[in-house]
């Protein structure tokens, strides 16, 4: 009886403690946003990647939550032996850990940087989004990478290009788009 009672306490403490830490971590993440800087003074030179790893604080908390709650359920609700409850707790803990890591890797894939190659715009036609004074910058509306985009552009002409007037991209230099009024 003392084995089951002490195992019950281990599962209960692990489940509650890891769940509380997980909730605190999520609240801090929601408030701080996830861009948290840590200022430290180290003498060693290290190279680290701050991206999510399979073994991280979050995945370890997920493991202990799965271990604690499933072990507690097996020991109390299903009244399995402590060895079976412990093994099921470890299996479910690793499953929680894997699911947590999988979800974080999937979320990280959503943070995709799009590389804009404006040189593909040369010769394309669009329209002025706003009035663009002679030799000044303004905005154009043009099909870029398969979707209608509003981009900064420089008027190459010596005269005003009025809003909604058709324009043509004549060149791209240093990521600046130069347009002229389409005749």
C-alpha cells in the first residue's frame, strides 16, 4: 500500500508542478511575445541556435505533464500495478514530448522569409498607386510573384505620373524600381 501511495504522490506532484510551470511559461510567452533577450556576461565564446530543439524546456515540461497525468490515471483510476503505471507514464510522456516538438517545428515553418527579386519586374506593366512627382519616389500597384502588390518606385520621367495612370518598369537598380508613364 505504501508503494502505491508514494507512487500516487510522485505522479500527482509531477503532474501539478509541470502543468503549473507550463501554464506560467505560456502566460509569459503571451505577454512577452517570445522575443525575450537575456543579458549575460560570459567569458567563453559559444555558438548556439536559439531555435526550438526536440529537447527543450517546453518539451521536457510536456513529458512530465504526460508522465504525471497518465501515470496518475493508471494508478488511481485503472488501478494498475506501479510498474505498469510507470511504464505507461513514460510512454505517454514521450508521446507528449514528441507532439510538443512536432507542433513547435510546424509553427516554426510558418515563419518563412520571402526573398524579393525585383529584377523580374523589368518590362512589366502596372499602375501608379498615388501621384508620383517627377524624379521622386511613390508607389505603384503591380503583379509581383503572382499577386498584386504595392511597391515603392521612382519616377524616371520629367513629368508627374498621376494616380491610376498605367506605368512600365524600365529598370531595377539597388532594389529600386524605376518606372515611366506608359504611352
